[in-house]
C-alpha cells in the first residue's frame, strides 16, 4: 500500500523524462501506473465486500507516536478505485488533448502527484497523514488549475481555489487535533469505534464546526461554492478529474468517513441536511441558467456535492446507501461528460452550448456516449443515475425531520436536473446544424473516446444490473459510513411509489423547461445582478482588505528609519523579558557590595567615564579616543578576571579599531546637533529602560544555576582528549573548531567586502 | 564584583542604544562599538567572574588545580570580539562609501536619496 502511493510520486518525478522518451504515446505509457493501481485495489475487493476492513501500518515518527497507517474498507476502496480508474482515462486522454503542448511533461508531474495525494487522503488511517495528503491535494490542484499560467484569470482563480481550500484546511487541522484529543487516538480506525465518547466530549461542538468548515470549503458547499466554477480555468482533463472522482469529493469523503464518529446528533443532521439541500438547489439552478459547456457541468457538480452532503446528513440507512450509489453514478457520468466537453472544444472549438447544435452526424460516437451519460445525469430509467435518484428521493421523503423543505428542494432539483441533462444531452447533438468555430472533420481519437465510452457504458451496466455495483462495493461502502452492516439493497424497479411519480413528473416538467430554455434564461437575467452581492464579492473584499492591511503594516513597521526599528526591537525585548520575569516571579538576590577592592573601583570608574565621554562629546577625535580608552579598560577587566587570552585579543582588536575609526571617520563631516531636546530625552528614556532590564537580568541570574554547566566537560577532557594545557585554546581549536572555522570565514568575507568597496572607488575615480 | 558589573553592563547597553537612536551615522558606529563591548561583558559576567585562576593546566597534571575560571565563556567571548571587529570594519567602510556616493551622513537624508 505504501509503495502503491509512493509509486505515483516517483512516477510523477520521472514523468517528464518518460514523456520525452515516448513522445506521442506518453499518455498510454504513463497510464499504465493508474491501471496497475486499479488492478491492485481490485485485489482487495473480495475481502472488503465481505465486510472486512484492513489496516496496514508503517512506523513514521515513532517518537511522536505517529505511524503511517492505511485503512482499506468499503468507503476508501470505492474512492481508491474511482481515483485510479478514472485517473487512467484522464492521463491517456490528456496525452492526446494536450498533445504538442510544450508543458505536457509538467502537466504529467502535477496530475500524477495529485493522484497520489488523493489516494493517500482516502486511504490514510492516521489523522496526521490524512491531513498532510489533504493539503497536498490543495497545493497540487492549485498548480493544475493554474496550469495555463500565462493567463491572468487562470492564476487568479487558481489562487482563489487555493485560499478557500487551504483556509478551510487550517480549520480542519484544528478540528482534527481536537478530534484526536476527544477520541483518544490519532488512528481513524480507533476513533470510529469511539463515537459515543466523541459525541459526549466537551469539545464536540467546536471540533464538529471546524471539521465542517474544512469539508464545506473543499466540497464547495454554499457559501463557498463560488471557487468551483472558477476552477474551470484549468485544462479540461483536470476539470474532469477534479469534478468526477477527486478534489471536491474529498470533503464528502471526510464527512462520510467521520459519520460513525460525529454523526447522529441533531446539529450534524440539521447543518448537513440544510447546507446540502441549499447547495444542491443553488447548484442546479445556476447550472440551468448558464450556457458555457464547462460552467453548466461545474454547477451540476455543485448540485451533486450538495446532494451527497444532504444524504450523509440525513444519515438513515437508505440515505447512506443512496449517497454511495449517487457518488458512483455521479463520478461515472460527470467524468464522461467533462471529457465530452473537452472533445467539443478540441474538435469543434465550442466552449458554449449556444455555439453548438446538430453535431451528431460529425461526431457520432461522442454523441452516443454523451447522450448515454446525460441520461444518467437526468436520472432516466434504466441508467444507474435513475437507481441513485430513486433512492435519494426515498431517503428525503423518509427524512426524520425537516421533511417538507428537503422534499421541496429535492423535487425542484429533480426538475431542473432533467432540464440540465437535456441541455447537455440534446442541445449540441440535435436540431439545426450550427456553425461551430472549428468544423469537425472526424470524430475524436481513441485515447479521448475511451474514457467517455467506458464510463458511460458502466452507467448503463450498473443501471441494468444494480446488484453488480451493490454486492461489489456500494453495500460495503455504505456499511463503513454507517459503522454497521446495511440491510438495504439497490434495485432498478421499486414498484409504483412516490419517488417514481416524482421522477416521472420531473421528466415532463424538466422537458418543458428545456423547451422554454431561452425564455427562462432571459427571465432569470436578474440573477447576474444579484450575484454581485454574493459570497464571491465577500471573498474579493477580504482579499482587498488583506492587501490594505499589509500595506498599512508595511508603512508603519517598515518605514525606513533605523531608529524606529531599533525602538521596536528594544521595546519588544524589554517587554517580553519584563513580562516573563513577572510571570515566573524572578527575584534579585541580596546585593553584595562589600567585596569591592580599590583597583576594581578605579578600573570601573575609568570605564564609565570613557563611556559617558564617548556619548556626550561633540568631538569626533574625542569620541574615538574615549572608545579606545573604554576598550583597553575592558581588556583590563578580562585580564584581572583570569581571561588572559581574551584580554590579549581585546587589546589587539581595540588597537585596530581605533586606527580604523581614525582613518575613516575623519573623512566624514563633524557631528551636528540633529535632534531636539525632547527627542533626546525620549531616546535616553528608552535606552535606560533597556539598560535597566539588562542589569536586572544579570542580577537575577547570578545565584541561579538551573543545571550544571557543560564547561566541566571541557576542563576534564582538555588534556586527555585535546592534548592541550590552555583550556580556552583547546576549546577554540579542538572542541569548537567548526565555530572557529566559521569565524574565519566571516572575517574573510568582511575583508573581501572591504577590499571590494575600496577598489571600486578607485575605479570610479579613474 | 558581579553586582557592580551588572550596573556597568546595563549602563553600556543604555549608552549603546542611545547612540544607535541618533541620526548621525558616525554615532551609530560608536553605538555599535559600545554594544559589542556590552554584550561581551554580559556573557563574561553571567558566567561568573573568578579572579586569579586562569583555566590553564600545569605540566604533569590533567586538570587545573582548584577552581578555575569558566573556559567556555572565555572562548565564546574571544570569538565574539573577533567577529565584532569584522562587522565593525565592514560597517565603517560601507558607511564611508555610502557617504561618498550620497554626500550625506544624516540617516534621514540617506533614506530618501533613492527617490
């Protein structure tokens, strides 16, 4: 398992080289890996469909008790199969769709890395590992959406997607940490068996809200739905992948995954059902009134995500079964339809449904599979979409509360959904022939047709034989979401009941809406004006605010005046030291003045006098002389207190310093009185506060020895290990030789810098 | 002695910061010199000041006789003195060069020379 996921990242790294070697066939060659992974995941199917869940673990950070563990059960296997299976078609499709693009190698890198992150996310059992993969999908999808980086819109909306999902990721991180605290483990497999403990925990409400923010932003629930259609700036294969099996389903996966642990409470039901239902209706409504090919599909994805969230929120057995069936159905038809959208663009140059019509004779194979997928989208018997939709309606009608509003939104969604399916399945293919920007000469190549063909056909096969999907995986997936075995089953024919009646009614009503599409869109033109006040407006306002805030703080803090930087640093240091000293009740021991000797007093008196003179004098020569006097006095202090080597060094360095200062400072103008008295008093105050703080610090540490000094080691080992009798020298050239080497480097660099500056001046003059 | 040194080092810090807050760039250099002396003395002081017991080992012994001064603090200060000199030399030449180019030693004027 570990190697399966690592292999995607390894292949991602090698992808550009493979692409160069294999040229036109690169899509097929690189597609071998997802295909192999799909087969590998299939090998888990017999065990998982009989109800087992498998945990595989590798030690990762044993010190922190974090292991890299993977959980294979119905839910994660369903996702893993979708990701690797659709991933195969996406990679081969992209090889042809982006053929000749000079960045195709880079594209393979990102899409394979994205696939690996997505697999890691759905298979991870450890919460930390899951979060790492979660963030990796955000970052790789940012790179995918911004693939056409020379396009300003692509950059802008890639960033938008990143901000929304990573912002949610931050909330998720906090939520996950609380979940681990409440559940008493970092392993999902253990937390899921601890549902009652988590639900009764005091942190339940905050952790639930934080996790929901993470899931809702990722899965584009209202009010975060705006980033998803904008992500259409990505190349079509990316959109197909992000929408069908991956990225946006990650949030739904998280909700489904945590359902046994967090679900079943009133707040879980109300939040998920309401947000999901509203998102579902908003999505289908916006899809109905859009005309861009990818935009219609994108909004219909928002609808699907809302439906899934709502079903997980309702949480009854039927609802969970419906959620898993709908998930599979949606992945199949949405993957197919997006690839069809790519074909429309690639062969006919059409990006808008209004530019299309009567294309069935030019693109017969594409048209056939597009219609098949659209029928599944519309929930028409006998496709798998119908099975899922019937179950969905049944679950909504049986919802424990909020029944009326959920049912109303579900019926409206069903009607508009049929109309949207008609737009996708009828508009481009039938009717009078419209002149498309490019005239298609032939149908799409095999690499681009394989995906739509297989995915749309699976929709039909699973529709005719729902037991195939049910016994294979859907039942096991619903069982892992429920946390208990599921008795229900999928069937094409449930008898004549309310859901069937609603389906039939929605077919008719949706058909009428499609017939009157032009008029309906005109009547709905006001939505554009209303949308200007929507959540996306809030996003842009927030971004502007962020920019304004950073401009303001840059102006205030990075103002270019050295003295204000110094003041900020000094104030921060003094403040932090002061507060810490207060908090830890640091005291100053008794002051022992008695031991002072007369020569010590004399030396310190000279030191202080030199210092004061250096500060107060108006003469440059006087200041330099005072500094020299101060330096030599300091050397005297070192010598008096047993530091002969330090004293010698100080004398040498001080001599050089004085010579240097005399040589250079006299080329600069004399001192001027540049500051007012008030400023001087203020600066003196700041300086004295800092000086006082240092004094207190020293006094409070004099008696404090929290742990033994490491110096004793150097003293003991100087002769046996270092073969030297001057311990300071042994420390410098032996024990801490690398420090000394670094010091030599610093001096050498300073010398080179000085030389360069003096030399350039000489050249300027020439 | 450490108690008095605490006040002296505090005074050196105050003097250094006061000089660094001035507008004249030469005073900034003086502040730098004061600051490096202050920091060295700070380390030297808090390591404990021992009089008349240099960290040397007599021939034939393997450890110094009796208590000796802290060799580690001395080594650190010694390194710091040399580095401080390197920084100072570089800063002084840089300032001189800047003065030649912009003909100003008031840092408020220097700040605006690239506008």
